[in-house]
């Protein structure tokens, strides 16, 4: 923690976050708090950094150890120095930029060029890491010790960790190479910068700058650290689309990290030094200054900068080349001093985009150019292979011979002005291509229809049999990562623990408990870590439920099918016993919530009983007084011991009851249940609210806004057919509730929280489909499309390192389906011309891939969802209206709330692929069971990435018959087809 001084300080008042519909860049978020979790966590962080640096060159950094208050304090110090230091003192302490190539000191306004006829309105004050090396202004002296402590913490506790992770990401032979190159004890040009932008351009200057406060540029550093501030002004240029600039979103308390030219040289342009600029803010933030704090990092003066090919196998595999000839490679001091001298003085406007004001600057022989003799550089052409990889190319020099990289890697070297980069195939796309090829091979084989084992030869059929032999015992699975360790479970029988004749060995039980608490519990932390023996003694029902949940992804896939019916029977026995003791009630509620979040696999939703379990858990919690933040004594006939100590745990359990129950209801298109609980009473909230986990607090707040929005929109009559005026009102409702969501974010979100936030935001925005199609708000639907893609991309990104989707609760299934069908609808509408088709296509097939990972049975809802989504993507008739047009914005099912967007797509699928009568013929016309001959919408690149014939191989790969029966997606009235004795298991008071 940085210790404050007692001196008075002038506070800088920042602007409020913008509410304008600006487009923000989607940056990866690195959680530095995981650095101390061990080598596995650091390896995962390093891989995330590699992905960020090879695609964008920027990322957000959270949990870095500095509080938002400490960052704000530094902003105030900078503003205080700028506002109170006399002009004469600033000139005296002006940095010797042109004389020495050093930034240390003041940079006054007007030093840089902001446009052809304008100078900058930016003021800097830069501080050496060792503040004793330069004279400091009198206004800073009272805070010097505080600033020095801030610098020390940033360098030693943040920068060193980042540099270590960067070395790990490149797999350097010496993983401390970057740390040693930035030694704290040696001299370099690293500096802390206070920077204030003044919004005081004249009208004539604004015409010259075209809204720019600082032109596009790359930093000269190895790494640059910017402490996030609320003004939307920093913009990043898209690496794949050089003409597209996007704002960087403000995350309170976070840092924005980007690579500079030194890192670019170290990696041979494998890591991107992204071009960025500072643009005037949106309209609602204009008229305010921007005050920021930076930490610019450079290697020690004597470090020679050149590509680390000898140290990094990653760079060698990427085929990069040395940035400089050995004799031309500069030291850090040579590069830094030369680069600083000419920054903003010899700007060359980018020939490709003259309006973007991108500064291209040269330093001596490093670019074989001297600024005084040459002011404009001819663009060097690269061959197609090097352009695809964004690497340096000497094809123009060696022409007509191949470039050196193509010769070394034996590639075809082609130079073409018409060539355009294509993005690399994602893992999903490559898997689908493999499946397509495998299906072709199997179709030519006499036994091609049989399921194949990945280990078996391709010409040998392997039968699928999920029933084990009597002597077969489930074998434990080796789980990667850190897991809790338990003492060996005491055996209930000589062979192991038994449930209705099913015997599970103790070592398997221990492995399953480890798997649950290491993989499943972090996704939905209902339970505290406990041993199998203790769990069995307290509640056999909860014990076996934990075993069942973990067995869903267990290596021995014969165990889970044997547990399903046994655990469901055990659940109904627990319900029918109606536990009267508080401790027993808690364990029963926990078990029911687990079965609600991880329901047993079924082939139709009519057989899903997760609503029964979640509502029963909710009612049982109310009966025991968990909804009231007292000690529960008023709900008991006997004296409760330790009731006050359990009040917080009961409050947590009640919170999960409401969240899970409402999530299941909303996913089924049912209205949220309303209960009056202590979360509605501020005075009672004080009893337990401070004790709740921050993640749970956020989920409760999100849940509150979500249910309020759904209830308000439904009660206002917007779910019917809206007029144009009603559509405007509906859009206002959506906007207001979206603002309520944004107002909840007072700290950086981790990956799990971001998924929850984006999911709730998408759910509310989906109600735009209920508006009048003739009064659509195009920007709103464009944002909706972006939100849907964000959700699927977040889930896909979270799945890779953490297995969030595989091991997480199954009500993620609902949001994945909603996001995918939202994308499908918008891409099949008149708005498609405003949307990023490629991104939507990738996100849609991410959803299919996520379903494939979630599926635990060859015929469960996720497996069937794969087929439905693939067939709808290739459908030529979906959303076709009676007049022959295709309109994905037309929503026919309007009484199922946001889920109507999903159910409507299911009815389109039933009509086309199952031949069911169309109940909405008056809206869309009759649709036959066969495909109609109308063409698909003319969408850009509709078949360039995904072969439309891939729907069938998807079915074969999962051994699913495409000719499903009519109950594949039933009417969702599960109670009518439930085959359980309700009259003997559940009392009337529950239903």
C-alpha cells in the first residue's frame, strides 16, 4: 500500500463515463492476481499474453496490487503539479528533448505537431525512476516520497511480473531475461509520466487536427503501462483493418498495457506494437481535460536490442527474422535518445490514410533513412506469405528470387497487390474440417457408420456400449492442475461405497471429490470444501450428488449413466422426508441446487425436472427462514444452536436459491418468481451483506436488474405487438436498464464476472426483437449483435484455460443458445450490411463447439442442439415471410419473454426439418417439410469459411440420427410428461 503524505492536494475531477454509442475495442483481460498461484497459473497467463500480443498488442491488467484510490491519488498529484507550478519554473525544469533526447522534466504545450497547421495542447511531466537524479518542481517536493514509493511498487511488483510472463510466453531459455534487462539497480530511460490534455483547440486548429489530440504512433518502449481513466479518447488501430480505429474502454482500477517498438524488435514483429492515438472524446465528455498517469519502460542503457531468435523456440517456429544486422543493432540508450529527439518533429503522414494522421518516424540507419534528406518513404511490398504472418519481407530487394523467409521455409513466394490477409482458422474451424474429412473417409468404408475410437485404426469399427460388465469398476481419472487432497474414504463395504447395488471404489470417490472442488465448484461455489467421509456422514444425498456432478466429465463414462436414476430417486426421497432439522435442510437444499444446475441428461426438455428441484429448494429455504437475515429461530419449534454463526451461510444459500431458480425460469421463458426477502431491506442488508463474497454480491445485483427489467417490460405490454411509439418507449426501457447495469461496475471484473455481466446485458438487449420492425433502431441492433458475439467469445475464451463451460452449470446452455440465435436472426435480416459477418459466423460456430464440449451423452439436449444449429445455419427457408422476403427481425413467439427468440427458431426448425404443421402460417405462409428452392441470402463470405454441407457430418460425428422424432423440441410443458409420483413425493404446499 502506498503511504499518503499529509500535504494538501488539488483534486482533479474526471468526467463521467460516456453514454454515447461509441465502438470499443475488445481487449483481453489479464488477471495478475493469479501470478502467485504457481507455475500452472503463470503458464496460462503467459499464453493469454501471447494471444493478446500477436493479435492486438494491447491488453487490460487487473488485480495488479494498486487500488483505484492510489491511482486517483497519483492523477491528483499530476494535476496539482501542472496547475500550481509557475511557468518560469516549468521552463527552467524543461526536459532536454532536442538536446539530449530525454523526456525527464516538463514537456510544455506546442512541442509536438498535432496537424499540418496546429501544435499539441498536451503538457507532460516525466520523472526518472531515481528521483534524485533531477531537480524536482517545488509543487512536487511534498509528495516526492509518495511518488517514489509508487514508482518502486510499479516497477518491482507489476513490471517485473509482466516481464517474467512475457519471457514465459516466448519460452526464452532464460525466463528472467527481460527482468534482468530492466534491472532496477542500473540506469535507463524508464520514466513515470503525468500527462494532461487540454481541450482548447481553436476552430481553425480543429479543422487542421480533425479531432486529434495526439496523432497515431507506436511507443518507443518495451512496455507501456497506462492507468485507466474514464475519458473515452484513447483509440487503437485494428491490425487487420488499418482504417478502423476503436476506443479503449475504461475499467476502474485497471491498467492498459501495450508493447512498444523495443518489444517489437525483440520479437521480430511477432508481438505487435499497435498504433494508437488520442482523439477528442464523445460529445458528452467534450469541454473537459484529460489527466493520466503512465509508466514507460525501457531496458537498461547498455542492453543491445535485437530479435531473440537464439533464445526463443516460439520465434523460430514463427519464422521471424532478425530486426537488425548485428553491426546495426542499437543499445537501449542509443535508440531511446535518438527516437525521443525526433518524436513529433519529423512526422510523415501515412500515405494510405492521410486523414488518420499516423506518424512514421525514422532514427538514423535503423531505418536506412535520415529525416533531413528524405521525408516520405515508399511503401515496401511484401510477399503473400509474409503479409499473412505480418512479418518483415525482403522480396522486393531479392526480386525475382524468393524472399529469404520463403527460401528458408520452402514456400511459394508471390507478390500481389490484390492479396488480402485472411485470419487463421480457429480451433473450431479446424475441428470441423477434420470431421468433414473423417466423414468422407467413413462414407467410403464398409463400416463407416459405426462410431470410431480416436485410438483405433480408421478401418476398424468400435461399438458404443455405455453399460459396464458386472466386474467392471470405474477407474479414477487423472485431473490436471491443483486439487484438494483428502484422507482415504473409509469404506462402507469391503469393495467400496454402495448406492442401490452400485459399488464405487474409495479411490474413485476421492478422485471425483477432487474433480468437483477443483473444476465444478469454482463455477458455482455453493459448497465449502469438505472431505468425502464428512459429506457422507452429514448427507448421503449430497454426497452422491457431488459424485454424480463430477462423474459428468469423468474419464470412465460408464459411471454417470448408472448414477442418474439412483441419484434422482435419492433426491425425491430427500424431498419426501421433508427435513425438519436445519442442518439436514441445508444439505438437502444444496443437493437440490446442484441437481438444478447440473441436471441429469435427457433427450427432450419435457423430461427435465430441474425446475422441480430448484423450486423445491427455494421453498424449503423459505420454510427454514433463510430469506430473512435473522437467525431463523422464528421458523423453528426448538432452540437453534449456533444460529447466529450460520446466518451468513444461510444468506449465501438463499442467494444461490434465487439466482438458480430464476435463471432456470428465464431460460424456459417463464416469468421470474417474486419473493420478499432481506435483500429488499437496506437495514437488514447490513447484517450480512458485508460478509458476502464480492462475486456473489455482483451476481445478486445483476440478478436484481435482470428480473426488474423483465418484469417491467412484460408488465408494460411490450411483449405484444408494439406500435412505433411503443417501440421507442421499449428502447428507452432497454437503454435505462443497460445504464443500471453499467452503473454496477465499480471495479475491474474477472473473467467469470464478465461472462455473467455480458449475459445479463444480452438478455435485456434481446427485447429489441419485440419492437415494431418498421421502427427499428439500427445502432441498438448493431450493439445487440456485438453483445451476442461478446458472450460467446467470452465463454470460448474462458473455456480454454478453466473448462468453465465443460464443468460449469448447464444454465449456460440457455445463454449460448440465445446468443447464437440472436446472431443468426440479425445476419438473416436487412441489418446484415451493418454487421461484421465474419465475426458473427465464428461466434455462431463457437456456440456449436461449446455444445459439443458440454454434451455428456450422444443423445442429450446439447448433442441435439448441435444438429439443430448446424441445420438452421444452412437452411434456405428460415425466417422467410409470405411475400418471399427473409426477415430475422420478425418474432412470432412473444409470450415466452426473451426465450421467444429461441423457441421461434425451434418452430422454424420443426417446420422445415421435421415436417410438423406450421402454427404460424398466417404470419409466414405454409412451409413444407422439404427444403424450398429459394436461394440463401446474399451474405458476404457466406460459404468461404464454413462448408454448408457440414451439418450432416456433425450428426455422424456424434452418432445422432438426423431424423428426430417430433418430441425433439417439445412444447416445454414438462409436468405433463413427467413420470414421477408427485402425489407421494411432494406435498401440495410446494406446488
